[in-house]
């Protein structure tokens, strides 16, 4: 059994993935045994040449496995492709646009030596060092509406939902950790059967956090920081809006509607 497995789901963002993998390889201690899985959802023929270049670049790393999904399965189902392959103590769910600045994986595994912590999220910042508010309260209809349409009009509510009054120099319980970088005990991830594949994109992370918190605890780790290059992965379009609405229907249909 290795120390940690890492899953990165790619979709037409090979350069981001290469930078993410390079940072993991650069900063992770050689004493830590790891396996990185790249799940490629980029199922379009025009990318064949780009894909071949990408595969050649990641082939330099002996602990990186490339998996072609054959279709755009979405975030959760893409991550679940490696579920049965995992033979690790911990499993990291990592967005392609994440960059490590230090040995984050080691620090988070040390933090999770407390058996009461089933999953953890580090401090996540923008490229300019500004904090991203990735720790949040449970999802409500109102908070989704505010986040999508009118954050500037309901600043106080948005700050409440994103736990901005919390002391980020200390660990604290997190109802919902945004899924750009999460470390979970592999045993728990397998027990929960990974992500709920009914979500194509959005709120699959909220759903996973809720299920983790039913049997263990998601806890913020203040002792390490990662960079999330947010703008490089955000696609504001009507298609993405429909994905949000579809995921909201699934989430509230499963867990019950919470308006405020």
C-alpha cells in the first residue's frame, strides 16, 4: 500500500495538468510513496496531436498513469474511474489548475494522523496570494442564487456562507469544501463509493462532503497552502449555467430543499 494516490481529471487543459503534475513532483518528498492518475475526458479527434505531446511529457514520471476515459464523463464519474485501482492510505482529489508551493501532501497526511479527520482541505489562494473562500456552509437555494447572480448585492450573506469570519490560522470543521483540492482517507472514499455520478459537474463536491461528514469529519488544515488558478478553469456560459441548475435539482432532490 502506498501513502497517497492523486487523481486529476483533464478536459482540454493539458498545459495546466503538466504544470500541476510538475509542482507535485517538485515539492513532494521522495520518502512519500505516491501514484498520480490523469483521467482524460478530452474526447475530441482534433486534439490527437496535442494529446500525444502531452502523453510524451508525462511519461517522464514513473509514478504517473494516463487513463483515457473515451468520453466526457464529467468530474465525479471521471474521478471514480480510478476508484477500484486505489491501494493507498490517502487519496487527493486535485483540479488541473492547482499548483503546489511546498510539500502539501506530506503536511496534510501528518495533519490527518488524527483518526477523527476523514477528509481535509488546505488554505487555497489565487495566484496573487489572495485567499479563495473554498470553505463553506451547507448549500442552500438562496446561497446558490447569491453566488451565481448577485454576490455584490448580498456581501454579508456571501461572507457568512463562505465562513469568512472563521480564524484561518486554526483548524475548524467544514460543512462543504470546494473540490479543487481535497485529501480523503482512501478507505472512506471507497466506503462511500466515490462521487455520486448523477452529478455531471458542480455540487458533486458538496454531496461528497456531506456524506463524509455523516461518518467522519471534514476539517480545514491551516498548515499548508496551494494555488488555484481559478480563472483558467472557469467557463461562464449558458451550458455551464444549465449544469449548475441540473446539479442543484439533483442535490436538493437527494438531500431536501434548504432555502436559507
